[in-house]
């Protein structure tokens, strides 16, 4: 059976840089990006994804060095797009560019209230199987945004609290895979959230990854069918995923790691199906 081809949104790294510090990965990296290498790495990810899916582009904008991380544009499902409200002023200039892109293409665009930080698909991930949204708070998004998200998407929202600064977005430490499996790094969550995950996801469907893999952003995976595209992963990770029928494609994204992001952060899935 032919599976549907996914669609992802990316933003070319024309103006990508580390020009401020809003997460621990950025420390020591201000103005340390090798631009030629960043462009080459971004292009390799783009090429890998074009083989697996359709990739659409948003025009990069000067003065928005983190706009490459389209996962943070907002949260999308079906035709509904909820625009992010960035916690830090450094990224707030991206909001209208993303809102315009979706508005111009006929999506139903909703804005978050001004005082309610919510960083889109960086902090909110739909279950591949069901009508459930995993949402993180603690660093960037606030728990108070939950009600707005529930209303906007008419979905159950499961809040998870992040506690480790290095894993400041949900997509840095948690990934819902097609086929109903999950990869995650448990110590990034508080004890109650770890329990929530254990209660909601059967043990056979959960893969807890090592700190080494977590720090290489192996959870920050772009999943299309049975393929996972990541920056880097250990042999153990590749074997664990292989045992569940997944292929792991590694494509180095070291320049983007200096800004605290990798494969999944550089994409936003545009074909998230609306519930029947
Ligand atoms: N420098 C960006 C920030 O701190 C990186 C964003 C990474 N995106 C993600 N979805 N994890 O906001």
C-alpha cells in the first residue's frame, strides 16, 4: 500500500546566526556559526527530506536569525494554525512572518493572547495514533496556554513539565513516532510527568534513550513513515529503533546545534491530519 507523502515546511538559513543567548546551547557560540557549513548541512537535510516527503519553504527574513527553526512557527492540525507567542522578545519578530505565510495559503489562523508564551510544535506534539496532544511547559511555553490549545484544536492535551535547561523544548527530548512508538529522555521531565508518560504509553511502545543520544538531539527526529532523520545517534539507538522496524538516517547539523536545534526543529509538519 502506498503511504501518503508528508509535507514539511522549512526556512533556508540565509540569515541564520547565533546573535543572542536564550538557551544553554547558545553560550559561547555568539557569532561562531560557519555560514558556509550551516548552508551545506541545511541543504543535506533538505535533500534527505525531499526524497521522503514534500518540502515547502518560507522566505527567510533579515533580523530573525532563529527563523530557520520552523517547528516553533506555531501548531498546525488540519487547516487550523495557532501562531506561536515566543517567550523571548528576540524571536517575537518571527510571529507575523509565519502568520502571513499561513494566512496567505488559506489556513484558519488563530493568535495566542499576548501574555501567553507558547512555542508551537517545539512544545506540542500530536500523538501519531490518536487525538491527543503532548504539551510541555516549564521553560518556554506556559501551562496557562493549555486551555487555549484545547479550545482551538478540540483535543485532549497532556501537559508535561520540563526541568532540565538543556532540553528546553518538548521536541528536544520526546518524539511520537508513526506506528505508535515513542522515544524520550526521561530525566528531562519532572517525576510526575515521567509517571504520566509511563501510565499513558505502554512499556513496549516507549524507548528511553541515553544521555549521550539525548545530547546529540536523537529525540529531535523528523519521522516520515518508518524513517527517522536525526543529527547523530549511537549504535545502540540505531539498533533499538531497527528492532522496531525503523531506519535511522544521520545527517550532521552541528552548526544548528550551536543554536540549540537540529533536524526536527528545522521542520514543521504541514499535513497533520484533522481527526475524522
Ligand atoms: N535558538 C532557538 C531557540 O532557542 C532554537 C530553537 C530550536 N527549536 C526547537 N523546536 N527545539 O528558540
